[in-house]
C-alpha cells in the first residue's frame, strides 16, 4: 500500500509542477484588483483568468496525470482514458444531471454534487483509467470488432466502469458530505478548540475535496457563522470574527515554505537542483498567494504520515490564534497578499502577532519535518526509492561500454533487452518494467521463472532481488535505452 501511494505521488508531480505558476498569476491579479477580482482592471482579469484556468481545473490535471503515471509504459491513451473517466463521472453527477435523475428542481439538489469536480474524483478517475489500460490495452477482439482492440478499447471500457463508479458515488458522496457538515456544526460550538479541530480536518480532507463541506459551515452562511463575509463587511465581533481564517496565515506563509526548505535539504545531493525548482516555486506560491496544493500534493501521498503531522500543526495554529483572539481574514487565501489587505480592516485584531506565530511555526515545521523525513526515511521529493543510485552508477561504469552511433547502438540495446526480457520470463511472467538512473525495476509473477544466468549474459553489472516479486537489473547509465527496447518488445 505504501509503495502504491508513493507511485500515485510520483504520478502527480507532472500536474503539480504547473500549479505554482498559475497560483502566482492569480495572486498578482488579485493584488491589482482585490475587490473586483478583475472586474475593475483588464490586466487583473487577464492574470486571474489565466491562473484560474489551471487552478480551477486541477482535478482534470490530476485525472490525466495519474492515469499517465500509473499506466504501464506511461502511454498517452491512458491519459485520454483518464479524461474520459473524469468527464463521465462529473457529468453524470453534476447538479443538473442529478436533478433530472431525481426528478427535482436543480436548486433542491444536495450541495454535495456542486463539489463533485474535486481532486479526489480526479485522482480516482486517473486510477480507474490506469487500471483499465494495464488490463485491457493488449486485448484482441474478434475480427468484426478488431478496430476497437488494444488501446482503443481502453477508453470505452473506462467509460463503462465509471458508470458503476458514478452509481456508487451517487449514494455515498451526499452521505459523507452531509455528515461532515453536521460534524462542522457540532465543533463550531467549541470555541478555540473547535477552530483547532476545523483546521485539522480542513487539511486532512484536502485529498478528497471534502474540506469544502467544512468550509461551507465556517466560512459561509450555512449556519450563520459566515466568517469570511462578516469579517470583510465589518459586521462581526472584534477578536472573534475571523477566528476560522487567522490560524492559516502562520502555516501558509511560514510553516509550509519552511517544510519545503526541509524537504530540499533532505533530498539526495544528485536531485537537489530538481527539487529546489519545485520547492522554491511552490513555497513562494504558498507564502505569496496562500495556494498550498503544489506543496501539499508533493508529499501527501509519498509521505502520508507527514501530511497528518501537517494537518495537526494547522489545527494547533488555528487554536492558538483563536485562543489569543488574533484575527485576520482572506478573500483569496491565507497568503501575504490577503494578510496585507485584511490587516487594515476594522475587525483585524493584533494581526502582527500572526507574523510572530508564523516565525515560530517556520522553525518548528523545518526541524520537525527534517527530523521525521530523515528518521523514518520518508520518500519526499528527491528521496525516491533509488537509494543505491551512486552505487548503481559505479556498477554501470563497470560495463565498459564504448561509444557507438546509430544502428550499432540500437542493435546492441535490442540484443541486451531481448536477453534480459527472456531471462525475466517474458510476457508470461513480467508484470511491469520501470527504470531509475541506473536500474531496471521489474515486477514479476513468479521469481522462480526468472533465469538470472540468462539476464547476466546480456552483459549487465548485476542483479538485486528485493522481494518475492521484485527484482532490479543493474544496467548502468544506458538503462533508459534498454528499457525503451524492452517496452517495444512488450508492445509487439
């Protein structure tokens, strides 16, 4: 299960990489026109719409990215199937469709279906599509239907499967959503402790998109709290109104950027440059705009325990701010822009104390994250499961490959790939083949069917059996080309 979650996390890196730029565009646009959200400035409207075209469709990016990353061979038809899966479920469960299915007015549809286009549904769609691709991409249909064989069959099967998934969500999603709203109503009466519980579950529910259920209770006018509306309108109680917003500022402006620094310092030296680019952009987006998804999705699946710690710290931050009646608010998110704008409002109460709290949280986040990552060897970005990378480079160098060009090089890799694949047991035994910097990472049905001597005859540096169904072939720095030839063999 841990390995499966880590694979999901790696699959999300492609769509996550584009989010910081989108968040910054929206943040600058909101800075230019904080009241009108672009209505008062063409430049602001241009920037906000450009950024929101990505941020608002994050779930679609996740559906495509997960389908691509979780499929064998990282095939484009899997990505297309992920989009198909997402479109089926979100169209069937849109408020308009649900209203027709239930024979009621659209205004009477359960609010849960207004939030069906969320990250959880995107990831679920991607997982279903990837599984369908891995299962049906090589199926051959009778001659009369041969056109729909193989990869063309995958989107069709995916669409059918998503009909059943939609049926399940039709009944389950409103129940969970309604329960969370009721839960939010209950903890809203607990004062500072309730604010802490809200902060904890707000972050914990981010992967599912169900945090919107809690947000509706505390931020909007579901039960009369309307924390955001009252704060900006100046119609609440000074030191109390804004208590469900203020505690997010220390986390988003200081805590998460510090966590990003900890993840950068904990990355392997060979991957620090790559990790630095992601963490710098995501950390800046979190501080400047308060958009945290680029950072959170970078580690929530590869190190779920660390994400729970982050949720706990968020809850503690909200409880502290609420206890001491330090308040500030946001219209976009709890970043630097909204902090500056809201600190001048009448209901802002000692907002500068949130900055001091934030500095303390930055120190706490940094040292706690770095300790946990190193102590428990958590697979945060830059620490993926290729711990023997340097050793693999040395072993790869021992193969003594001489430079070659064109056909000779392709022929050599094809011969090596053929021998390795045959030694692994071929189509009947090989489940999946991936590669890192120097190694093929292979999952097989039966380790007894693997002929190690045959594999070694290909001239590889070594073999490492790491589990009952997992084996690594140390191929050296040319591993990519061998993997590509194996992929071609598997597609025949």
